[in-house]
């Protein structure tokens, strides 16, 4: 069985467990030696151990029964393929390896579209200006309730080349609970409850920013200037429930808390409209929801329609004069009850406004980085390269994440570069959102 580097991380590589396979690649050892019985193999040559990526799916650990002759060129190896379940080790091993001569570099590169970028190139692919358009990093959700302590945000951002995150308070947190495997409203909020809770949550967000030296972005110029060596954040709210039907509170949040990104709904059908995960109450967007969108357009606040129904999105698109964002989701062609994924027409409605759709790293949909990059590619194929972005929902997912740390972003950048040009990858990882932010704020 012949394996290629683009098979790694896919079911084909998993099904090969225990079978005899053939794989071509470049050997890498700790020291420059002429032969070894144990070494690593990658799709691209490396100059030193620093060239080994952190992505455990992009490297194969080779074990031979006797030392194999190693040079500067590629090897074609035959051996027994083993899939390892050690979380601290490489995912794939080639055991009892033997050299099969005759591979050329041209043939190797033609067979290896998922090449393994060295660490410096991976960092360059992320380029220090990546933007996460939906995040709860820093343990912000528990801290909004006064529990725990802040987790590191700034340092992982620097490590991964992330310049800015849209850090979101969760306005309906006090009344949503996990039930039957999904988040649902547990009761009606008391008058003033969600406003007071959100006020405290915004205070915690600002405290995190001060503690970790994260400047708060208020203007388009500040976002354009942002770099990962001094990471920053955009104040966001997941759900406009704190308004409680009072439009003047939007002005307060803009001025007092520097709110620049507002998601209309979350897990509660609220005064602005309906949500994907509950039965329709309003038939989509409410008149108050339309008023909020118009006011956001006037003030300079990005409008996010994540969690909203398709009817809400269509109606929001008819109201807005600025691009819409749908910050965290993924594409599906199989509608299911209460899904947070979207159908093609839902995605096209966002793109038609000039907006951006953030791809969500849910492991149930994208079990590894390669699959996650494919999620970007499928959305880009549908709506165009200018309308897709990164929406990690970090520390906000009910389950596990394919991208659990911002320090892992270079792995995603490398996987995207196997499918897109450098300029296209830069759009996906931040450029598209920066354009929408500019259009929204002026």
C-alpha cells in the first residue's frame, strides 16, 4: 500500500494500521550521521531539530531492524505502519523499515501536497497578524462568575503569531445550562439580571487586559497596526441580552467598555431574534434587533449573527449597510435539528453582505488540523476566499477543540498553505476580518 503525506491525519492512514506500506520522505536525525535505525521522516528536508513541527500528524517515526544509510536526499521506505495512541508521541510509526531505491525529489514533491513546513516558515505563514474572531480565552467565562483565575492569553498569542482576538463576554450566562448534551435556557432572566451580570463580565475582561498587557482595540487604525509581539484584543459580547430592550445601553457599552463586536443572540431567544438551537419565537429578526443593527452600523460596531436562524440572517442582511460576521460555525449539507452548522444558502447570505464566516475547530467535525484546514477550503470554495476566517471559540466549546492553544496556530497555517497561497492564507487567518472591521468602523 502506498501512502502519501496528504493521507496523514485522514481515515486512510488510520485504516493502514498493521499493514505493509510504502512512504517517501526526508530523514532527520539529531546529529549529522550517515546511518541510523531510529529517526524521523518528513515530507520536506530539514536543517536541524528546530525544523520539526509540533504537529504530531506531520511526522513519521521510523524504526529499522538495522541502521539504514542516510544522505541529504529523499528515501523511499517500506515497513509496517503503526498508529500510536500515545498523546505525547508521534501519531504514526513505520516499523521494520527497509529502503526501496529510486525516488526523485520531483516525484516526491508531486506526491506530497501536504508538505511539512519548517518552524520558521510556519511562523511566517501565520505572519504575526492573525485574528481570532470569536474567543473566550483567559478563563473569562468562569471569571465572570468570580471563579478561578485568569489563564495565559498574551504569551500563547505571541508564540502562535496571533495579533488580536475578539474576546467575548457571554451575556446570557446566568440562565443557560447544559441539558441533553446541548446548552439551553433554563429560565427567564429577572429584570436587570443580565445587564448587571454583563457589566461585571466586561469589568473582568478589562481586568484581564490590564493584567496581561493586552491593549484594547478601538479603531481600525489600531487593528491594522496590531502585531503578535504585542497582542491585543477587541471587546465583544456573545449575545446582546444585556440590552434588555434598551437601545441606550448599546451606547453605554461602546463608550464605557469599548464594545466593538456584538453578537445579536446566543442560547436564548432574546429581544433581538431567534436562535438555531431553539424553536422559532419571532420569525427571525425582531424590530428591536433591526434597530440594534442600524445603530451598530452608525456607531461603528461589527454585527455578528452567529447562533441566529437563517431567517434572522436573511432579515439582518436586508437591514445592514455594513458587512455581517458569522463568527463560529462550519458548513454542512445535511441539516440536523438544533445544529450550529450552516447550509450553503445560509453561508451565501453572509458573503453577499461582504462579510466573513469563522470556521469552528470542533473535534467532532474536524478531528485534526488537516481536516480543520479542509473545513476552511470547503467554505472558501462555496463563498470565496474573501469571506472565510478563524473563529476558535477558545474555552467556550462544550467539547474539545482541534486548536486548543494559540501556540498551535502555525500548524494550521502550514496545513492551509498546502491548499492556498501565502496571500490567501493571510486573508483566512485575519485579513478578511480586518477588512470587515474597517468597513464597520470606518
